[in-house]
């Protein structure tokens, strides 16, 4: 019987060893399969993440390509505008150069003609001043002298005849003297009229000379004023050109800022979309009632005027950070839905918020009031296989330590499931592995596959990253908008300054035109007054001669008064009468002969004066004005060479700036086209990579 039992034992032991070997082999196979499945799962997860990353990159590149295409269209439009402006300036410079060349030739021709005119004018003036005018003055003086002598002789003869006739006309000396006295009075009255006329002529002559002097001073003053205004006009023109150049630079800068703002707006839109998706993932990872309550909390905190960081601390998940991403699964399994509990300072604060949630039917949330949480002290095992999860995996603010202890204090981080099972039983603490396998202190085991796509922590960190990126972009967008607004204001101010300067320029130009008209009127008035002075100077001697003649007649009549009344002349008077007759006859003949001489001198003088004033001097004035006038805004025929050169230099500077702008736009366009080609190539590569990953 003993031998039989020994044989049975041997047989059973052999079968047991075989069974154990088979079980070990099966276990090894299972473990290999589990490892393979884990590896495949990891590869699938990595592949999915790669696909998501590639798709996100593809979307980013596509949006960048769209922005680049919009920028490309803008640059092409800018290039067209720049080329049009450059071509216009080139044509204007060419036209100005041609006008300048023609003007130079015209100025040279004018100088030659002006030189010839000056020589001819000098010749005519010499002839007029040295020969013709003296001959005319001499002939005229001789004619006036002979005429006066003849008239005086005639008047004396008439006086003698009248004296002879009065001897027969009057019966008594008294009647004759009375008649003579009457004639003396009449002659004195006529003399008084002539003297009054003479005084009037002299006063008018004096007034005209004063007017000419005053008008000459006014002309000189207005010419100086014109010179000052011309300088001011040049300064205003330079200021306007400088302001316009600054305005163009600011406008170009504003265009760049607008493009940057447009790009930032697109990026902000993308960030908002990413934030919205992340928020959707976070809400999907929690119960609907909790998500509704959390949405309402933001408004309730503001409405209740709770101080964030003092009374309201937010979600548990918002109050700690992982020390390493490898602890993400373990921390999430340890906390479970406690991640979405709300930390507040007191139960009073929690009651206020809960009352609002209940009143407005805004969902349900769990609060962790720091003053009511009871956390027992925990003694952690001293082993290298396990570690306190709260100390090892997360960091947090000491203010919320009680809430963190409430959630994580009784959690251990274990190396493996076996270690977790051993230490959870020994220490009466929950033990979690890095893979998320949980061994409860009550004996329950929880484990299996953990879908990282549905991870609460991952969704929260994605939302946090998206919101931080969105805030940064919105801040940058706001700063760029402020800068753009400032530049817009500067451009508006410069435009207002340009309009003000242009209005001032136009007003000053109008004032110069009016002053030039006044100068022209004054010069014409001076010329007219000089002619009047000449005429009066010619009339005064005749009037003086008439006054002298009246004096002679009055003296003769007064001499006759008191003499004897006789009907015949005395011998002396008869001799004087015969002499006067002979003188009159002689003077009449001389006057007839000298009249032709005076007419010839007058005709020759008038011809030379007409040639000088109506032809030569007028032409010289036209040539002088054409060569020297430099007021901006005048017609092309009157614009000076200096002004045309200045305009040409300004246009060349503008052409250089336009060429530089065109080159910059070409360079930017080349860079943008290169970027466009690069983005298209990258998108094609991304599509190929995506197809490769999907297959």
C-alpha cells in the first residue's frame, strides 16, 4: 500500500509539474500577448496623436496659405500702384527736363534778343537825348519865343490903335480914363483868373510829384513784400512736400500694421476655435449637470462679488500642476470626479453659490469649503516601491493644502499592481500604478485600458494652453490695434496739417497775385502821373507868359490914364507902331518858316518815342518778366528756370522714393511668392504623410 501511494504520488507530482509548466507557458504567452497588445495600443495612440498633430499642422498651413494669398493679392495691387506712380513720375521728370531744356534755349534766345534790344534802346535813347530831343526843344523854344514876341507886338499895336481910336471915341479926358479904368479892372480880373489857374497848375504839379514819390515808395515796399512772400511760399512748399513724404511713410507703415492685424485676427479666430474645442472636450469629460453648474459659476462669482484667490479658488484641477506628465493617468484615476470639485474658503460662501444655482436651476457642483474639511493625519509607509502621490506627483499652493489632502492624502503611487495590492492592504491606503490600475484599501481592484483621448487632465491642460495662447494673441492683437489707431491718428493729423499748409500756400499765392496786380496798377499810375507832370510843366510857361502879358497891358493902360486926350499918335508912338508892324511882319515870316522845322522835329521825336515805348521797351519788359518771374503757380511761359530746376529736383527725389518703394514691394512680393510655394509644398507633403499614416 505504501509502495502504491508512493507511485501515485510520483505520477501525480509528474502530472502537476507538467501542468505547472503548461500554465507557465500559457502565462508567458498571455503576458507576451498583453505586451504586444499594449505595444499596439501605444502605437495606435501615438499614430492617432500623430494624425491629429498632422491634421492640425495641415489646417495651420492651409490658413497660413490663405493669409499669404490675401497678402500676395495686396502686394500685387501695391506693385501696380507703385509702378503706375513710378511711371507717372518718370514721365513728369522727362517732361520737366524737356521743358527745362526748351526753357534754357528760350532763356538764351531771350538773353541774346534782350542784349540786342538794350543796344538798340540805348542807341535810340542816345539819338533821342543827344540830337532829336534838343533839336525839338530848341525848335519849340524858338517857336514859343517868336510867337510870344509876335503876340506881344500885336498887343502893343492893338493898344496903340486903341489909344488912337479913343481920342476920337471919347469927348473928354474923364470919360476916357473911366473907360480905361474899366478895362484895367477887366484885365486885372482876367489876370487873377490866370494866376489862379497858374497856382492850381503848380499845386497840381506838386501833388502829382508827391503822388509819384509815394507810389514809388509803395512799389518798392510791395516788391520787398513780394520777395518775403516768395521765400515764405518756398518754405511752405518744402513743408508740404516733407509732410506728404512723412504721410506716405506713415501710410505704408499703416498698411503693414493692417496686414499684421489681419493675420493676428485669423490667428485669434483659430485660437478661439481651438479653445472652443478644448472646452467642449472638458465638458464632455464630466456630467452634464456639473458642466452646466461650472458654466454658471463664472457669472455667479461676479454677481456675488466673491474675491478670487481669497473666497473662491476654482476647480481642484486648476489648483495643482503635475511634476511630470507621466503621472497624469495615476493622478486622474486617484482624483476621479473630484477634479471638478470647487474649492471655497467657507461653507458660507458655498451656501451662497448653491443658493444661486438652485434658484436659477443652473446645475449641480460639489464644494470643498476649507474651514469644514476634516483630514486625518496619514502615516505613509517607508518603502522604495511606493510613494505618497500628493508629494510625488503634484505641486500646489499651501493655501489649498487642506483640499488637496482631502482628495489625494490617502493615495499611494506604486511600481506595479502586485506592489499596489500588497501595500494597499498593509497601509490601508489606495495604491495606484502609473498605468492607472487602482488597488483600493477595501480590497477592490480597478484596471484595464485607459483612453487618453477622454482624459480629464489632458482636456483641462489643452483648454488651459488654448486659453493662454488666446489671451496672448488677444493681447498682441489689442496692442497692434492701439498702435494702428495711433498711426491712423498721426496720419489724420498729418493730413490736416497738409491741408492747412496747402490752404495757407494757396492763400499766400493769391495774395502775391493780388500784390503783383497792385504793383502793376501803381506802375501804370506812376507812368500816367509822370505824363501829367510833363504836360503841366509844358503848360505852366504859357500861363506865366499870359500873366506877364496882362501885366504889360495893364501898365500901358495905366500910363495912358491922366494923359491928354488926342486923336493922333505922338511921333515916338508912331515910330513904335511902325517898328511893331515891321517886327510882326518879320516874325510872321519867320514863324511860317520855323513851323516846318518844328513839325519835322516833332515827327522825328514822336517816331523815336513810339519806337522806344510801344515797341522796344515793351518787348524788353516782356522778355525780362519771362526770364525773371518765379512765382509758383504761374503759367509755363512765366515760370523761371530756377523754379523749374527745383521742381525737377523734387520730382527726382519723389522718383527715387517711388523706385525704392517699388523695389521693396518687389522684394516682399518675391518673399511672399517663395513662402506661397513653400507652404504649398509643405501642404502637399503633409497630405502625403497623412495618407501614409492612415494606411
